């Protein structure tokens, strides 16, 4: 067991990065914009994060790191991402590359990798190859035993790999059986520094639309000898380890979207309150006010889904196959939809690179679009959800959910046990407690004296019942992932999102003065977005999106302050 890391909280990291935003600092916005234009890697910013010890957030506590639960790591990455997505994506890649070791590696492997990461080593994740897209079972990079040597000989390429050139270690998914298949792969943790000359070369950096300075390159191996001790899990376990690893990395990746939202919204608010048109502020036009409120409410909706998913990794691990797929499909697409709406409010200034805060909005818009592709695209995650439809329909019919597990995930003041990736399962045989709790949530909301929230919760519970019947009917009619099935998946994401909001609202008591919690403002606005997008009517009364917009426009809004976590105890704010 390695010695524990010194704690680096998201608050301490935020203070450090705020100082580094000064002119000439590592996170100086003008310098980051220049590097992006030149397609240069942000070396100084990356080095500052390494020196601060951010890597310890990628290492589980039991191996000496700071990873107790996903929420802490997500808060840290979100803090970086709201300054610059390129930097967050480049540094956070080590979390992804190390995950198979935490999921299936033995203690010796995990302790060794922990020491390396905490000392500054980087790990890339070698999954994709040319021409195979998201079909990882079509991967051709192979590993075959070298006779009488205790080594594997690895041959092939991994392409479009973040930090493939910079990182010392690459965790590659290798075909170990010629016929491939679900039991034909294994993960190997390749240490490039130990490979003989001529057996490993890096592929050129690929130009990209966003994250222009990131090291998106690749790796080519030719008879590269890799020790058998570098194999993670038993031979043939690669695909299973991959699916379990993705449950955690997909959820954590959504912190990048939340960081983009943290950056985008204050830029828009500052512009709308400072720009005058037709003799008044843009912010005072009713259409602008509604569009801003809708975009802001959707961002809180995405945050609710991501926060609850992050905490569910500890308290509802057997449901994470569904939770991760829903979260990764919903959060980046929802944030991007809001970013697009905010860009429309900014007009041409949302697209220019030399004006409006060094072109920060245009940069974050370009950078964020790749997040939806990471760890499986939106379509891939919706397909994963569709494969769980039979389980979801059966579980919903029972009316049962894991109440204690859901409360532990939703109540931010509840201390949870340390994350244990070994508890993850390949299927969610109990369905989704978040969604299956909707009837109870409606009753609890009524008990709080919020007739409007209770009415919206009942409408959502009724929609959930219809949805699950449609899911059951669709599975009987067709076994394929049809267009209708994908439409059902999108409906499920919205129902899940509304249920996540209700769970967080019901199981937390905000501190006095918690701005977005007053008069149930945030949950009313989020439920309005959900119901409207489902084609349903929210409870009668003033539109909560307009009220949320009024609060935003009257606030002096520092980046990171528009969060449903602000004012809660027990969970670090970003």
C-alpha cells in the first residue's frame, strides 16, 4: 500500500488557477487563446496541474490517492475545464488510461501505477484504430506470446489517442486470439520507456477542429516485447474490463461538459447585460430573457444528472451500466444544445476569435463538441441503453427501487464508502432506482407543500409509466435498434433527468441564502424544461425559466457560482 497523497481540494485548486489567470500566468486567457490558435500544447498550464498534484485525484484511496468517489475527481476536473477544456482533456486522460488497472489489476500493478501517476507520469488509453470507428471488437492490434520469454509481442496501431505521444504509459486493448470476439482481447499496460529501439513509434499529431493544442496522435508497435506482468486481468477479459471501466469514465467525462457550461453562461450574461439595443439592454427583451432561462435551466438539469451519477457509483454500483449510458448520452448533448442557444444570443461575437474575452466562447464551443464523442458517442451510449430495455421494463413493473442507495447518492451530506470498481456489474438487473422512484418522489413533493413541484412530478411519473409500456411493446415488436428505439432512449433520458432533479431536491437541505434553491426555483425550472421537451405541460403559474433568468441577470455571477451545489454541505462545489 502506497503512502496517501496530500489532499488537493477543488477549492484549493480553484484558488491556484485563479492566481494563474493573471497576465503572464499559466492560465492567462490571452496566452491560452494564442496557444490554441498556434495549435501548441499548453505546457505551462499542464505542468502547473502536475505540480499541484492533480494526478492524485485519478488514483483510488486504497492505493494512496485522493479518489474516494467520482464526485471529488469530477469537481477538480470541472474546475480546470471551466478555464480551458484543452488543458482539462489533456491532463484528465490519465484517469481514463489508468481505469482498467483499478478495475481489474492486482495490488502490485495498482500500487506501481499509483506511484508513477502521483510522481507525474501520464497514461493514455489505446482503444481506437483506423477504420474501425466505435467497433472496438474489430480492433486489429494483436498480442501473441513470445516462446519461452514470458513476454507478449505486440503488433499494430492505435490511432486518435489523446496523449499517445506525450504519455509514457499506454493502456492498449490488444487482440490475443486471432478470432477475436468478446473473449479475444486483453488490456496491456505498455511502458514505452522499456521498449527496444525500432519496436515503437508515435504517429503524427492530427489537426482537430477543437482542442487544437491537444496531443491527438497515435502509436505503432512492431514486435514490441511487453512483459506478461503488464497484462491486466486474465487473458480474454479485455472487453469485460472495458465495459466496467467505461461506466466510470463516461460519468467522469461529463465534468468537462459542466466546466464548459460554467464558462459559457457568465460570458453570455455579461454580454446581455452590457449590450444595448433598441434603447434597452438586450437582457430586457422578453425573447432573450426566455431563451437565457431555458438554456440556464437545461444546464442545471445536466448538472443534476452528472452529480447524481457520480455519487451513484458508490451507492448504486449495480445500476451503473444504465446510469453511465444515460448520463454520457444526455449531459454533453444537453450542454451543447444550451451552448448553441447562448451562441445565438451572442450573435457574431460568439464566433469571432479575436473579440469578447479573447474569443473564449468560440473556443469553448469548438472544444466542447468532442466531449460527446469520448468513451462512446451519443449514439453508442443510446444503443447501450436500448440493450437494457428488457431489464428496465421488467424492473419498472415491479415498482421496486433501492431507496437507501438512492438516498445515499442524492443526499450530499451523507458520507459514502470509498469507490470500489470491483463492485460494478455488466448489467443493471434491478433497473434504475432513480426512475423507479418517481411515484414516491411525487408523494414526497406533495408532503413538502409544493403543489407545483408535486404536479410536475406526477406528470413525469405518468409519462414514465407510458414510456416503460412503450419500451415493452417495442421490444416485442422488434429486436433491432430501430429509429423508434432511439426515440424511446431519448425519452428515457429526459425522464431520468427529471427524476434525478427530484431526488436531489428532496434529499438535501440547502444552507440559508442558497440562491438557486429559494422557492424551489431550480427544480421547477428544470422540470419545466423536461416536461416541455417531452411535449407535456408543466404546472400552471409563472414560467420558472423566466424567474431563473431574472435571478441570473440580477446577479454578479462569477464563473462556477451557477451551480445547484452552491450552498449545499458535504459535497465540494466546483
